[in-house]
C-alpha cells in the first residue's frame, strides 16, 4: 500500500491503523507546508 509516509521512509513498516491515520494527516501536512512555503516566498 503506497502512502506518503511509506514513500518518504527508506524502510518498510507495518501499516497499522495509527500509521494509516498519520499517513492521511501527513499528506494534509505536506499540502499545508507547501501553502505556507508559497506564502513565505511571496513575502
């Protein structure tokens, strides 16, 4: 199962419920970080 955390991580970790939840939060975090970076660069 491909998720942002699994792609960023060099090792294979068991996909537990917590891992899947963090993966969803991680994808949202990446989008939020990208928006914040755009705001910082725009200043």
